[in-house]
C-alpha cells in the first residue's frame, strides 16, 4: 500500500481553484504549498502584515492538521514578503507560534510580487520522527 | 554502498556549463535543480509563458527520468515567474501535467529576475514510496 | 528517543536575535536556514559578491558542522541574489566548494531584497546516506 497522500480538502482548508494539492505526504515527510491570507472560500483577505501572517500561518497549520501533522513537526519554513522591512512583525509572530529552542529553520526574502497581491506567503516542510 | 547519486548527464538533459548537478538522489529522495526554457545545448529558448513553461517542465521531467524517478513521484514544485500575472497559463499547463487529486504541493512567486532572462523557472522534490 | 535536533548554537555559528533555529535535523535530513554574510556577532559584513558569498557559505558549512553534517551531505542549495548578473562569481566559488561530479542540485533567482541588504543568501538541505 502506498504511503503517498494528497491533501486536497479538509476542515478549515481554503477552497482553492488552483490545480494543486495543499500538501503531499510520503511516509514521514509532508510538503505544504505556499499559504497566504485567504479565507475559507479562498478569497484574499488583505490586512496589516501581522493580520496577513496570522491568517497565512493558520492556513498552513490547518493544512498540516489535515495531513495528520502538527506545527511541532515543522522543520523548515520559507517566508516571502512583499516588503521585507516588515520582518519584525513576523518575527514577533514566529516567536509566539513556535516554542524557544524548538523553532524551525527558516529563510526569508522579498519577492517582486506575491499571489493575489498578498503581503506575505509561507510554506514549509514537516517531518515526523 | 552509497545510495547517493549525482545526475549530471543523461538522455534529453540540457548541457549546462554551470558547476551543479541536475539532480541529487539520496535513497528515495530526489532534489531537482531549477529548470528553465533551454534546449539540449543549454541555450535559452525564449517564447510565450506557455512555451517556456512547457520546455522548463520537459527539462524537469527529463532530469527526473535520468534519476530514475517519474513525474508521479513529485511532491513539491516551486515556480518562479518574471510576471506573476501569467499564472493562469501555467495553472492550465499544471492541470494537464498532473492528474486531478494527485497533484504536487506548490509555491509560486514573482522574482526580480530569473536566469538568462527567462519568464519562468521550475524546480522540485520527488520522493518514492 | 526523538531523532529531532534543533541547532541553535555552536562553534562558529553567528549569534542571531531572530527566533529561528540555524538548522533542524530529523533522522538523516538536515534543513539549514538562509545564511548571509554576517560575522560571529550576527552583524552584516558588506563586501563584494565573492566576499559575501564566501562568508555566507562559511556560515552555512558551520551550521552543518554544528548539526554533525558536512558539505558532502548537501543535496540542494538555493541561492538568492540582489543582482543576478553576479552569478559568474558565485559559480566560480561553487566550483571550488564542491568537487566536480559531486555537486548539489541548485536553484538561483534575483530577489527584490534580501535580509540586511545583503547581496546573496544561501540555504539548503543535507541528507546522509
């Protein structure tokens, strides 16, 4: 039996019209698609950088739960900004979301543009022990 | 015996002068380098966004085959655009390349510039069961 | 016993105030955070593209060592540039850092901006056999 699972729907997952999976799991590894500040209907919800980041991470974590992973399994997070000078707000949120000493590896950069004109996009990899 | 394989040449692979591997395989995991619209000689072939994306994905899949993986093993795809408003064309192609319900996780963004001035770059990770 | 290790400090590692791990290891897989040209105190050291890349890779390799991995374990490297026309210098360095035929897969792109205004950022994944 294949250990491969394609996460395309689940509780709290945004409905996307895009032809992708929210996440793909093979064995102990889960790759999660880029998440932005969209509501359950998949509509972009503009806000402050913190508001958008909170919603993007909430979607990220909802995808993980649908894949039967948790935020504690995250090993790597990639965060793209529309304006990298807003990193401070996202660092503050990151420190709240992940306990000290058990935080993911991470990379950040400023993109020329993000999907739907959003301010921030997050994606990552989770691995179970 | 090491399970590590460096994919540097193979049928249908672009000849690159850059000092990298097309892909590296360790065990069941294959990481593929960023692929753009280049021909077998490694020369950039400019085209419409669809033409460039078709060629970039063809190169991506050729690398996977050389690594003894297939497109069905892809778990994650990263697509960088020179112009993100062209996402619709790439979504249409993506829907053709991957069967519904078995599509990879994905992230997209607009870069400030891509190698050789190309319109689109694709890379990804494949994992066997 | 968990195989999960969070690399937050170690010999030669830059001191970061950011709430992230330098790397996270689960089993045979190590994800390394984006590294730029910073000194041991975490202060940005501006330089030529080569100088910044040398320092960024030195930090990358120091993180790998702290995680009990080596540069030979690297399977994938992501390099973001502030100016992609400087790729030639980084290709030359890449050829020095990794032996021919055993080089990582790689992707490159130009970001709209990088942390601390740096010229180059490198990150990657290492996997042991």
